[in-house]
C-alpha cells in the first residue's frame, strides 16, 4: 500500500441521527462557501468547456413543426 492509496477523508462509522444531519449541513455550507469564493473561476471553466448550445436562427423553423399550424 502506498501513501496515496489511503482515503482522503475518514468518516466515522457510527453517528447519531443528529450528528449525521449536522455533518451533512456542515458539508453543504462548506460547498456553498467554496462555490461563492470560486464563482468566477467556476463560471469561466463551465463556459470554456461546456458552452451554451447555439440558438436556432429565428427564420429557420424546426423540421418537426408545421409552419401553418397555429400556435394555440
């Protein structure tokens, strides 16, 4: 076994219901704090690697819509 094979986080095996709920609440708050702190970087990364799909041209109707069919 190498040092990198060890788990990063060791979770307690037995927690009371209240302690489990408190731990999960803490982790949610920690995640929210990290997202707020790194918001700009996270958005930049998301836009770089998962850009929004381009919107269809307003003059081009999708193939499955009948242009003579009223909208309502």
